[in-house]
C-alpha cells in the first residue's frame, strides 16, 4: 500500500527546507525526513511546490500568532497555506520548539517523536485536513499516527 515510501528517489534539491530561528533542534537524517514529507504530499494527492519549516521559540511563535492570526496564546504550530490552488502546495510552518518539548514531557513521549508528529501535522493541514471538531481531531490524530509509523518503519530500513 505504501511502497512508494520505500522506493523513494532522491531529487537533486528538496522542496522542503528547515530554518532555525535562534533555537537548537536536533533533526537527524534531515534529507530522509524531507523526502518523506514530499512523499506524504504525493500520497495525499497534492503537488508540493515549496514548504518551509521555521523552528522557533515560544516567544517568537506567540508574536506570529498575535501579528497574523490575532490570537494571544501559545501554540506548538502555525501553518500558513500560501498556495495559489488546492492541489499545488506552497506553505510555511512555524513550530515552537519550547512547546514541543513541553508537550513531549506531558505526553510521556520522546522529543523526537513529538517533533515528527508536529512536522507531519503541519503538512496534513496543508493537505486540507482540519482539527477543529472532535471528528476532525480524531482523523488528524489517526493520520499523524499513520505517518509517524510509516516514517519510523522507513527510517529503520535505511
């Protein structure tokens, strides 16, 4: 069913970029992770044109939340869909490393697992999935779990 994840061809340049805004994050096997994210979009029937992940502090993401969404609270992720169509995706995803660390501790999971979950969560938002209602949240969690499992399985083979 997901054989394409196992037979990925490395493009010369990834459509996924990681940026770090005054925070330190250990993301191992970045090239594999970027290619996996690209495959996630393909599996969801989307063409990924460009996706930037910006890893930042709680303070920075709170400011983004206030400035662009008019929300005055901390969050672990904000996804901006900059696409001109619903099929060809361009986006920016801001992730608070502080919040991910705290959530990982509260949930009793590793930081690595939680950062990957949040990374996939943002990509799924760009694929059209929401998480406002109870049903949507359940669907989103199921997809996060699916892609986490696929990534862990893929990563173990490579």
